[in-house]
């Protein structure tokens, strides 16, 4: 608990998480506006699904999540915070768990703007277009045609929660890179490049797709809707949790064998 409190205090006093949060908020607003303009015919589908798709949560979580993992967490190696924690008697497993919890909180903070935008406009009369398959647009385009009910609100929260778990599991590899590379710039680059490669590679061919379907990178985002089936929810959560566990174990093995200088 002492490590976690120290991490939360450090992050709350640091400007980096809040700058990243504001960037995510601006991106969420732009992305929602693009969806609305496509639905009303004021923006072409080609333009929106091209360069403007970079403001989607799938793209921004990969970019901002990589930066957050590097700047907010990995710098603890460079600042000797990890070394001091070990010399202070804290176990490596406790340090790892602390960093994972901090990482989960950072990812939730970065995804929060998209959830806020979704909640604000989901029950409005505003038209939205799902011009690319992302959880935010799936929810906005579907909920805009329905009346507000407690069940619909619950479905939106469930979809948002599963989506957050998906993004966390995809970026869990940054924890592995953090204990392997111990340099912020290397962790940022490695995590973002990995995200860029593993996403598109799942559609390379049927063999690769069938393998990647058992990872968070192969989960079909078009199915992350407020009407998703219970089987899809269970399968997605299981895949994400197993992926998180896998990289926790890999990270722990690397950290245990690494000399902290």
C-alpha cells in the first residue's frame, strides 16, 4: 500500500498524466464531431475514415497509452525509484503489482474522455455515423435511435468496461517492455510499434487471423456494441485476462532475473 500511495501521489503531482488526459479529451471531441458530420453529410466518409480516424480511441489509446507507460512509469527506473524500493525491503512482486495497478489507472484515465463523450451524446437526438468499427461509434450510432432506459444505460457501461479491458490487455506488453528495457523512450517506441504491427497483421490471412483471434488484437471491434452477446462478452473477457496474466508472468520472470543498478 505504501508503494501504491507513493505512486498515486507522484502521478497526481505530475503534469504528464493530465496533459495526456486533455489530449484524449480533445481527440474524443474531434472524433465524435467527425461522426456527426459524416451522419449529416457535412464530411465525406473517405476523409473521416482516413486521416481523421487517427482520433479514434483505438489509435489514441495505443499512442497515449504507450507514452503514459514510458513517461509515468518507466522513468522510475531512470530515477532510481525502483532501486530504492528494492533496497527498502519491498519484494519485486509487490513492485510489479504496484506498477500494474498504476498502469490500469492510467489507462482508465485516458479512456475516460471517450466514455464521457459517449454518455453525453448517447441519449441525445444527435445523429452519429459508425464510419469505422470502434466501441465509441458503435454505441453512439446505436443508442441515438433508442430511448433512454436503465437497461440501455447498463449496456453502455458494460460495453465501455469490456472495451477498456481490451485496451488495457493490448497495452499490457508495455509492462513487459518496462522491466525488460528500463528506458522510457525505448518502452514508448516498442509498445507503439508493437500495437501498430499486431493490429493489422491479424487480417493478413486466414491462418494468422485464426491465431490472433485468441489475443486481444484479434477481437472484432465491430462486435463491441450495446447488443453484443453474452458469449462474445465472456470470450473477450477471458482472452483479455489470460493475456494480462501471461504478460504479468513474463514481466515477473524478466524482473526477477534483472539486476537493478
